[in-house]
C-alpha cells in the first residue's frame, strides 16, 4: 500500500477520534476550548446550545474521517 494511503488513513483516524470526542466526551472538549462545564440538570437537560453544536459538528467530523479513509483505502485496493 502506498505511503499516501497510510497518511490519509491516519488523518481520517485522527478526525474520527476528534469527532467522537466532540460528540460524546463533551466535558473534555469544553475544558480544551476554555468553556464552562455543562449546566446542571434542569427541566430540560439539553438546553445548552453548545451541546448541540458539539454533537452535530462531532458526528459530521467523525463521519468525514471514516468516509475519507475508507474511500481512499478501497479505491487503492480495487
């Protein structure tokens, strides 16, 4: 397998890990960007807009990382 495929696969893996962290490990990401932790549970526990932003952007980034790595690898192996 050529070196550029491995480089793109590592890049895709990094994107997938970052996206997973943004979507599902939000307290860690909030500390990294200097934002306050999630507010305590209230009537609507998902009322913080940053929660939705991190979920949507994280899933999109994770899907892009998986897709770009998978496509390049599959086209190279075909």
